[in-house]
C-alpha cells in the first residue's frame, strides 16, 4: 500500500510539473479556459444554490432548537448561520459536491481520450498533453469555484432567513442584527483560501485519475469513482489543515 501511494504521489507531482510548463498557444488556451469556466460555473450554480439554501435552513432550524429555553439571545441564530456558512459549510460542501459533479466529468473526459489514443496521438505530434488538457481546467476551476462558493454562502444565509423569520422563530430585525454582530472579515479570507485550495485539489486529482487510466470501460468507471473519493478525502484533510493553521 505504501509503495502504491508513493508511486501515485510521484506520478501526480510529475504530472503537475508538466502541466505548469509554458503553453505554446496562449490564444487557444484562453478560449479553452473561458469554455471550462462556463461549463463549471453555469453548469454547477443551480445544484450549489439548491444545496446551500437547505444547508442554511437546516442550520437555522437546528440552532433555534438548541437555544430553545436558554438565555442565549435569538439574534444569535443569524450570527451562527453566517459564521458556519462562511467558515465551513459553503467552501466544504461546494467542494464535495463539485468533486462529484465536475471531478468525475473531468476524469471521464480525459480518460476517454486516453482510451481512444487521442492523447498518444498528440504526444507523437510533440504536444505537451498535460499542459494542453489540464492547465485550462485548473485555471478555470481556481477562478470560478470561489465565485460559486461565494454564491453558496449568500444563498445559505438567505436559506437561514427563510427558515427562521417567516415561521416566527425570530424577527427580521433580529436576524439582520445577528448577521451584523461579531463579524470578522478574516473569515471571508479563510473561505476564499479554502475555495482555491479545494478547487485545485478536485481538478488536479480528477485529471490525474483520467490521464493515467488503463483498460476499458470498467477501468474508466473506476477512475471516475476514484477521482471523487480521493478528491473528497483530500478536501476534508485540507480543510482540517487549513483550519488548524489559520485559527491557531
């Protein structure tokens, strides 16, 4: 197991080094980056918003239940929903969801090209396939996924409002007061740092799984599954490490 881990780590690092090389046609890369940003962003905004609104609603309902009958002011519901969403829920859940949606798609796309020998043909022609296929996806993901995380955080706060105010748990004024209380701008910075790191992880790991796929359709399916599983595990590990570094 350790030998296999070292082999995969070495190939992954080698692939990243090849990916970071200077592209030969910047205009072509720019068009591909825009296409990838559109596919990742527009194609995922609905599912991110849908999940985020329920995350905010559930957080508000659960915290309202926890403080019931205690001496904690009701406006703390808005405060807790805001901080939970910004610090943890928005970047982490968005990363996990996109690992399943975007990551598996990237692994299948590149893996299909490997199986059909398109990658081999490009390498014969002298094309740096790692940079050509992976770099636009990495750049697009690093720029557009933090935007999706910000949208998810905003929608999640709205979800907390919808779950609390119309049903009489607290007033509009109290919820807004909670949102404005004890605000730390650094929490937003932490959210964006997590979003960038998670986007890099899910994109690079998924592309790696597809780039080195071997065999037929069964192996391609395993590569897509491994892309999601490994990305999710590394995202959670990175989440812990970032929280440990930035909050101590």
